[in-house]
C-alpha cells in the first residue's frame, strides 16, 4: 500500500456507501454510523500514529436556503455544537477547489444528532452562517487540531434547508454505517403517510451520492493531499 509519506489520509464518513466512494490505497476510512463517542475513539487511535491527514467526506444536510441537493461544499471552517470553530488546511482546500471548481466554499456545521426539523436548520444557519451540517465533521476537525494533523471537509448536500426529514429516514442507519432496512420498514408500517417524503429524501440523497462519486473521480488517490508532498 503506497501511503503518502508512509501514512494514509483518514477519511471520516457516516455511511458505508460513503466509505466505498472514498476508499483507495492511500485512504483509510472510518464510518461514524451516528455514534459520536465510538467515532471519536476510533479517530483518536488512528490520529495518534496511523494517518498523515484527515478529511471529513460524505453527504450533509443543507442549511442555506438556496442550496440544492447535490451541491458540493468545501469547508473554510467547521463549527461544532456549542459554537466552537475549527479552521481547515487552506492550501489543501485550494487544491481541492482547483480540481472541483463547481464546489462552494463555506462553513460546515457539526452536530451529534441529525438536524431533522426546518426550525433547527434555520436556527443553526442563522447562528453559524453554515451552508451544511453533518454528524462527523466537528469530531474530525477537533481531533485533527488536537493531534496537529491537516484537516479539510468535503460534503455534498443531500436535503435542502426546507426539507423536513421523515422519521423513517432518521432510523435508517446502523452503528456500522450500513442501512437498517428493517427499521425503515417498521417506521413505514407505523406511519405509511411518510412514504412520499421518504422517496423524495432517498432521491435527493442519491443526487448527493452521485456528486460525491463524480468529485472523487476528479481527485487523486489521496484527495489531493499528496500534492503537498511534492
């Protein structure tokens, strides 16, 4: 395995599907699966000695009203649940922007729980100015800074700010990042009227995943981190 400087880049994701897109010989992936404490423990182990840099990669919820599903965001900062703010490796971000000129630059927010209501999204956008929100970037950013590792976040918007996520979408992830089909079906059985919203949510997530795949193909084996080593 040909790692950058002897060590891979760590891609912190929420879903196994995101890890599949990110993975390469120079990228080690960790799935959060919505489990903040377990993710932090795993990142700490990797950051202590195993990796050269950290990227938060995957889909995110839209917070800015004008962002459509599939919009790609390269972070210029990450804001945590209590307002703590973490910068990014700007040289790395610029290399990503050069390869992904259609991506926006902006703040990405991180929460330990999904931002599922419109009111929650509006409040978070007003307080932080963040364009998008996910459940991994704040953990990855905090630990990257703690361990002195270069950090960036690259996220694709999966649901727009005015989208109310249906209950079935909120129970659809197992701790390992795989899809919990049984939980989704149980939720649908209890509330069949959420099916149209669930179909729309899945379609928008599909657009975001498609954007991630497109973007990954445009980047080198190490998410452009290797450019810093040349």
